[in-house]
């Protein structure tokens, strides 16, 4: 049974086309991975099918009474609401039904026998719906999903406004899973999840009976939960049965076939043109030349898609730092209350350290305390000599209406426009992206602009807070290579073991220091 039909969809921003005559069909129970490079339009596609965005052309048709659940990259939660309130909101339609049932019982006191019969039938239907939708075990369901995503560790009575970006994502995801929609739309759900809870989500999706569309650049995660791939590239959307590895093989084979056909056709075109040029003036061969010209005119010319620029990240290195990078003595991190026990930590030149552990235990707080951006609750941090620090923040709040060129020029005013454009192009951004405002770029493109600023400033210590969030596969591979070849020191927070395991020299598990119980 078809849940969603998309026909002849076209859309663009300004003069930048995103889709051209795209069609798509989603069947009941399909588990789809929606993949493509940064900026190809994956999140835009989600916004169009959920009607948050009107397409330039095309038709979107959902089956009747389909309940759609959408987790996007920019969802918000209201201040004053506890985590428990937010999760119980998933069952609001059932709470409303129960209220309706209570109201019917009250009306029965004054009902005629005919009305009573109708009311009893309606109450019976509501009762069945409540039972079938787990109404009487709501609290147990909330606890189960909250525990799976680590929310019980944070405390279900915490105000959602006090949560970190990762914790907010967990709340929204938990609420969505509790809603059990007919189709789940998940836009990079693992971005702010730690390893343990990615594993829980993986098991949940493997057993999920309904359909879902998943956008993710975390390939091991994607492979473990999907059975279909839709690939977005060059304004097209193509379907592949199987996982990402199978898609890669088939896509590469199709690309090579097209290139071979293109070469053969170009050879034929060249020969036909040559024959026409040499023979059209001669009376004896004019008819043959005209016949060849007709063949040329009718020929459907094969066009190869323009190769997307692959990013190149090469960090500019400052002079070597002193032997000591930093030393923390009895450091207690936190804001109003301590997030850690007293820490005695030391980092030396050349070390590359990954900080791991569940969300909300203070990994980002530790980085910011080391950098001196926030005052520790207790203890001290001594930074080494001759440090040139490059800091990549996890979250940049607020809107940015500068163009990419203006954004980079602001940081490096001495560069020429040509040099600014070249620097952005090296990070995998096309001319159209470079001239766009940062605000309209995808999450991955924004990350590339920030990485462009980072790699062009000399450093000998990189402090990277979840740098892989939103980056596509090519960009992640290149960033990994760049960090591996970087001669300075690195302090990185990352939830993808595949990314950091063969990059770092040490792994510090922050769960062993936290004051929270996990």
C-alpha cells in the first residue's frame, strides 16, 4: 500500500535548482535511507513532503489518515515544560479521547434510551482505541523510551529549557518514538546522541514495523537499519534496493557505463561532423552528408553530470607549542553545581585525545573550562606556552545573514576576493553556495564554512566539539585524513568511534569523572 506519492517535483532557491522533475513512492513498512552530499536537498525534500515548504512544481499526496512524525534538525521545545511533560505530549490525542469519554459518561445521566445506545457504542469505540494505543501503560512506555535514550539519567522533572542541544534532540526523538506514527521522518537523529544511545536507537529501528525515511551520514548506523536507498544527486532522486555498500557498487558501475557510452557517442559525433564538413559541398556526396546531418540533429546527446568539488582540508600549522599543552589541578567543572569530581589532567604536545561519554555529563563544559571561556567551580587550569588554538564549536546560536564570502572576509580581511573564493571552493563549496547567505545553507555546508575559517588560521592545538555533525561521507573522510596528518595536538569530542579510533592517541571516558550516575 502506498503511503506517499510525489510526482514531478521541482524546486530551487533563487537561481540554484535543487530538484528537477523528481518522483518518489513510499510503501508501507519500507525503511529508507535518504543519502546525498551536503546541499543536495535532503532536508529540503523532508520540508516539502511535510508541507513546511511549498515546491515550485509537482504534487505531494499522502494516503488518508496517515500519522506523520518528523524529527528535523531545528525543532524547538517550550520553556517551563519538564521532560516528562514533553514526552507525555506524545499521547495528547489519547488524553483528549479519555476526556471525551468522561464527558459522554456525564451526558448519559440525562440521555434518552436511543441516545444512550449511541453513546455506549461511541464509548466502546473510544475504549478500544485507548486500549490498543497503550493508554493504560503510558507511564511505563514513557519510562522505557526515556531510559533507552538516557533521559532518566538527566531527570524527567528537569525543565527542557535547561538542556543541552544533544539532550533536547533526545527529548524530541523520544516523544516522536512514543507517538508511533505510521511513518517516521528522521533528519540526522544520531548527530547529538552518544554511542550507547545510538545503539539503542539502532535496535529500535531494526524492530520498527512502520515505514521510515532516515537521513544520516553515519554509514554503519544507516546500513544496520535500512533496506532501501534513495540517492539525491544533480537534481535527481534514484532508488536502489539494499544497503549503502550495494548502492556504492551499483552507482559506480552505472557511472562507468555512462562514461563509456559518452565517449563512444562523442567519437561518433566527431566522425559524423567531419564527414558532413568534407562532403556537403560535393554534388556526388551531398545526399550522404545531409543524411549524416539528420542523424546528428536527431541524436539524443548524453551529458555527464558535473563533478562535485571534493573538499580538501589542510590545517595551517603554527610553530610548535611548548611541551605542556595544559594541566588541570583539582579542576571541578560546572555552572551552578559541579558536573565532575576534582580532575587532575595533563596533555602534552603531539597528543590527540578523544573525549567520550553520554550527553549532558560535561564534555563541552570541560573543553570550555580548559580554554578559559567559563570559570571552573573549583581548581585551576594552566595552559602551556606558545599555544595557537583552533576551536570548532558544536553549536552556533543565532542567524547569520552574511554571504559565505563576507563571512570569510570578516575573518581574513587581507585576502583578495579570488583567494576567499578559492579557500571556500577547496572546502567543497560550489560558486552558488559561496555567493549564498550562510543562513540558507544546509547544516553540512555551514559546517564547511566554519571549517574553512579553522583550517586557514595557523594553529598548533585543535579543539573540536562534534566536528562530524552534518558532514557528508566525503567531507568526513577528508577531515579524518587532515587530522591524522596534522602535526599539532588535538582534543576532540566525537560520538562516532569509526571516525576517531584510528586518529587519536588517547581516549578519555568522561563518565568516569562525572558526578552524575550512569
